[in-house]
DNA sequence: AAAGATATTGAAAGATTTTGCAAGAAATCA
DNA sequence: TGATTTCTTGCAAAATCTTTCAATATCTTT
C-alpha cells in the first residue's frame, strides 16, 4: 500500500475511534510499527492528528463544528433539518450573513430559493451558491484557513465592518447559560464582526453542542435573537433560553 | 491500446478506487509499468490525478466546487505549457497576485511547489490552492461574478489597494501594439488594482489573443515586464514586443 | 507502397525513497 | 527505584523513480 493511502486510512480510522495505538494501526494497515510511526509524524506535522505515547488521537474531535467537509455525514439528518428550518426565518430579498461550518452550510443549501443577498466568509458556501443566478453572493476577503476553507484575518474582519445585513446565521462550538463559545480565536474575531453587522442574530446549534464549552468565549446569550436546534437539545436548557427571551426553534427531522 | 484510451481508463478506475498502485494499473491496462508511469506523469501534469510513491490517487473530488476552469479543454496543452513556464518566473517565498481566467488557473497549479504567498480574486484558484499547506492563500473580497467565479466590485478593488506583491500574473482578452484590452469593465477595474499593487507585471496570453482587441482598454504595453505565450504567437508581433523591451517567453508544449 | 522520420513502448541500470529492524535513550507505570 | 513500554537513531533491504536505450509501431513523404 502507498504512503498516502495508508495515511488517509489512518485518518479515517481515527475519525471513528478518536484514539488508536500504534500496534492497532500497524495491524490494520498491515505495515510495521515503524512505518505507522513515520506516517503519524507526517500527519501530525500537517495537523489533524496528534501523537500520544503509544498511539495517536484526532486533534479536532469529530463533533467540532468547524472541521468542514461537505461529505461530513455526522448527524446529517439533524443538520439538514436545522438548515431547512433556519432558512425559513429569512424573508425574500434580505441580506444575510452566513458563517462557516457544516451546519451553516446546510442552511445555505436552502437559501437559494429565498433569493436574498448572501455575505459569507466560507469558501464552501461561496462555491455552493456561486452557480445560482437568483442571488448575489458577496465574499469577504481574507486568508484561507486551510483545513476549513474559511477566510480569516484582518481583511475579512474589515470586509464585514463595511456592511449592514438583515440577519446573520452563525454556528458555534458550544452553548451554556454563560454564553456562546468557539474553538478558534481567528473565527471568534470574524463572528464578532458578523454580529456587529447584523440586525437579527440567528444561531444554528445542533444538540450535541448544548452544555458544552469551547476554548474561547464569543458572546453573551442576550445578543441572540433566535436559536435553531434539533430534538436532542436538553429540555431544561431550552426552557432556560426561552425564559431569557430567546426564540428557540426545534427543527423536526423530515 | 491507444495512449489516450489507456489514460481515460486509468482515470475511470481511479474514480472508483481513489488510490491505485502502478502494478495494479499495469495489470489492468495490460501495459508495462513504465508506460503506466508515463501516462500518470502526463495525467498529473494536466491535473485530475496526483502521483504518489508507487501509484496515483484521485485529486480531491470536491463535487461542489468550481472546477469549470479545469474542464475547459480548449487549447489545454498550450495553457498548461504557459502555466508551467510562467510559474518558473516566480522565486520561492514571493508574494504573487493571480488573476482569474483559465490560463492563470494553470499557472496556479504550478505555484504550490514555489511556496509563495498567493493573492487572488478567483474562486477556482482559491479552491485549488486551499488544500495546500505549503502556501498561504489570500482571497480578495467581492461579489461573485457568477459564470466565471471571479470576485469583483469595490470590496475587491479595495482589497488589492491594501497590499504590495512581488509579482502579478494576469491574463487578458486581447493584445495589440496599442496595448492590452479585456472584455468586462468590472474585470478591468480589478486588473488596474492588481497592476498598481505589484512590482513585476507578468501577462499570460495564449497565442489566439494576439492581434485581437476586446471592448475595453486596460493599459499600455510599457507597464508589462514579461509576456508568456505559446508557439502560435505571430512572430512579427513578438519581435515588436521585444523591441519595446518586454521579455517574451514562448512556452514549449511538453 | 516503400523509405525514412518520429513517437511510443518495454526493459535495464543506477539513484532515490521507503520500509522494517535493532540497539540505546527516554518516558511511563507500578 | 526497577521493569516495561515507547521513542529515536542508524542502517540495510526492498521498492520505486529516473534516465537511457533499443525495439516496435506510427506517421510523413515521395
């Protein structure tokens, strides 16, 4: 087997099990431990996986909202439902900011029919909507954050500071009663700019994010107008959010 | 079996299995390993597949992306040659502006090895290079011009006004002794901004553009440092350009 | 159709890369 | 601490790549 193929299979295996020992991988790949070790060193250099003594683990757990892949089938039905429900909140001919992340990507898939103007810093979203002749797509500038296909940095922040939108559709790494948090500092900067540019703030948060906290704090709950989630969201937290005046929409899987 | 047929079958096989070894392909095609190796080299040059040690893999089949440029096979070999020759003009770790257009797209395919910083307003180029971890890709902001996947408009122009690059790689709709011209007013604006931001101006112009004029005038010839073209370029015009002090590189088809 | 030119193919030799192994160093665990 | 596991390093074997060359096939020209 070739090195690249082996590495891809290692990555796929890690996506399933999170942790794997060298012996385990060696046996699975039918290669010596040395070879697996070298593969992991290469993969660790590129990011994505991290070495541990005796094995490796995935750097970004699979539930991380921002490890983007259009093929990501994790909780696909739920994300699809959230996407559809969220798109319904948008009225025709509005200007909408769409964040990066798989959940927001699914929202974008339903936005074309609305014919609004869409502003995004996500390459996948831009690609998705570029072919449409019903809506105008504005891309923020910025540096490509490689693995995720997100535009970040000063140019991106500046791009959003220049516009006003009717609504912003965001996602995040975690939500608790203390507020919203996310995993990458660069993304936080972007999202702050999006929040500042929009009249209505909509968060699309699948149920696995409830009660979790990511490394960086984004904002308080009171800036949020609407949260769209799926059935798995814990009832007590949903109740508490509603008591705070936030409209919480639980999207039903079709 | 014909070379083309073999290559097509290799591509089809790779579409199924994603990775294939040389031996595997050799057996499947009933051809020697040497021949398969040569086929793969050619195919890798054109894109679509990538070599690995001992085999080949399908280049990321990102279904949703803008790959229209790659599919444009009009004068493919010439554009490919121009792309390779043009990329050789870039020195390691330079900042390069890459324009939209199919010819520039082929230049971008050869830029990864150079490891520079790339600035572009082309979504296809951005997508192409997004996966690379060797170079940093900066995307100008702007509105997506649908058919071409180019970012245009004030945000885009502004993005370029903020940067300085070592070189700009541009294409155009036509070149005569009176100057360079292009077809869309919006693109002209962008290109003016690119010209202003760069120290060295390189135009990639396939031979069919020589002696032609498009609707809008972009610039005089004297802002140009280098022109890269293919063998079909009329000799008298090439001579005249050289007399004006422009370095004209005629790329040989491999 | 024949002769020469050109292109393609398969094979072989030498260079390069990858792989597996083993010994000593470093880290982990009881 | 001592015992065990894992890591690093160096090295030789195997696989693969590059280059070259002769044989074959294809194209051009007459």
